[in-house]
């Protein structure tokens, strides 16, 4: 059997093989679940209560990689945090979209499935992170997003893969979780495949930690960077008009 090393999870410890792909044999009935032997997550809000959630590591790496595309007129859902963080001085106009007129800071009130009042060919970039799971008519929403982008404009979207399917505020309307394959087919119905890039992020260890509500400070960076398409927690899509 391969040697193992300890991995710190906050103040707790568990053990795993040196390589996530080592395939170490553990006798049936001898697996040590440790702090994972529980029916409630360590954090109910995806790890926010412990620090930065694990999926945000991938979301922000994706946006940072494409920061040059965040420029000109930019639309972001719910808030403008990523517009400011990754667009900076390249952004000439920033809009915040929300479905509720009571949402503080919203400059565009719209349901993306039916939003004729948003001008066509208007935005250079739309940032749509962790939103499509709440929209049942995703195809209609993607048609709107394609319409409101300027020619050459970019949609930067992320969707959940392996994840909880409930949320303190939006549980009643969490409809979808995705795979990189389903996202690729769905977006290709609206955007030209040659103008798209779809990538999944995650692995078995990170997926389990994410479901338990652990945060980035609980996990080694090398573990976050290991990729396995069978255990994607986040799918990121770049689609150009």
C-alpha cells in the first residue's frame, strides 16, 4: 500500500494517498470517515462562513484569465463586484441586472427569458456567474444574452456541477445542475461552437469538500488545481457573439 500523508481540513485532519489517482486499496469496512461522518455540512452557506468557497476559486480564476474581455459596456447579474475586480478602468459603463425591482443597486430589472426592453447589440461583455441554475427556461435566457451582446462581445458564464441543490434564498427555483458536456451542447444552440470554450473544474476530493461546506483555506492549492472531468463542481463557459 502506498504511504499516506495528513491533510489539514480547518482544525481537523483526515488522510489520503499521496496522489489522488493512486488508487490505494482500503479493506472493506475499514475506511476512516473521520470528520466526514456527518449528515450536515460544516458550513450551510457553501463555505462562506469559513472564508472563500471552493467554487469561487475556479470562478475567479476563469474571470481573471479572461479579464481583457471585460471592457466597454458590461452587464453583471446581482452586483458589479466582478466587473470592478476584473474589468477596472477598461469598463466604460457598468449595469447590474436583477429580476426584482427591490434589489438595491440594480440598474436593469429584467427576466432574462423575456426582456425585450434590454437593447440588442448593446453590451461588450456579460458576466453571468452561478445564475442559470435558477432559470428553468435556460434556452430562452441564452437567446436573450446572445441578442443583447454586441457583435464580438463575450458572455462569461459559470454554472454549478456537483453541488448542493438548495440555497437559503433561492431553493424554490434551483432547477439545474450541469456537466461540461451538457453546457457545451446547450450554449452551442445559440452561439457558434467555434466561438465557445467550455471547461469543467474539480476533482473527487474537492467535490466532497465542497459538498461538506469547506472553504479554500481548508484545502491545499495543489488539490484545487487537480482536474477530473468526472467530478466537476464548476463549469465555465466563454461564448462570443
